[in-house]
C-alpha cells in the first residue's frame, strides 16, 4: 500500500498492517500488539497517548507500554488480557511521520481474545519427585557439576553414566557421587543398583 500525499507534496503516513488483524479471534491473552506504518515515524509521537488499547462500551483503557522501532509500533499490555473479550487498539492522528506529517485519520482495529491462561497447577510426581534426572539415554557430567536430586537411568547400563565417579553405598541400595546431592540408580547391577524401565514409570505414577 502506498502513502498518500498532502497539499505540500509530503507523503501522509498510514498504518498498513496490524497484529492482531482487525476482527481476529482467539488472540493469545499475553500477545503484544503491533502496528506497521507506511514510512518511518517520529518516535517521540508514538507513545501511550497515541497508541492505546481499550475495552467495553465505555472504552476503558488497558495499561501497557508503548515502544517503536523501524516502522513498527508495539503495545505490550502490563498484564495478561481478559480471556474471551473484545478489545480495541487505536492509533490517533497525533502520531506523526519523521517529516512531521500526521496520520490523515486514526487507525483502529478490534479483536477477541482466546481463553485465559490457567494458573500453573503442580504436577504430583509421586516417588519420582526426588529425581533431578530420569533418562532412557546416557547422562554425562563434566566436572565440577552439581546435581541436586537423584539420578535414574533405564533401560541403559550404568556405563552410560559418565564423568560421575560413582561409589557404591554400603547398603548396596544406590551409588553416590561427589557431583550429586542424592542417589544414583541404573538398569544394571554392579557399581550402580538395578533400576528397571518399569520402575521409572511406576515412580512417576
């Protein structure tokens, strides 16, 4: 899209694309809004007064931070947007090009957010909660590492645990390492007690 010209021959800036698109739905509640201009703008005129986000019939303003780079303005909401709600972004005619020419008309676009992000729910790991590493492939340590928690590998042999300098515990129930604050288990016996692949899945059940 080409810019129009005013009576002096100077080009008139336009908003040529936005994110989200006008009438978009299912927009992520943590999305950053953008507006791309047809030409470089005066960054001092791209701020919270010229680029705003509102919601509802009373156009309640939503707080956020405005920035500008290249030919793009960004609006980052200060908090996640409310899910499944219609919001409207607006850039006013107070926004000016680098040459001092204002937008011919305000640009506005409306979108609908998707479902709100659910708060994090702790996952119950059962007996696996003490493990920092559970793997089906090799684990290599480059000293001095510091692993806080147990290590378990299966169906591979203890030889796949490299760099740990394992020491069998007198109980023969697990091995230890100066680099591990915890216990070490593997599929095979020997220097490391036997841990089956099934054990790993049952531990996490």
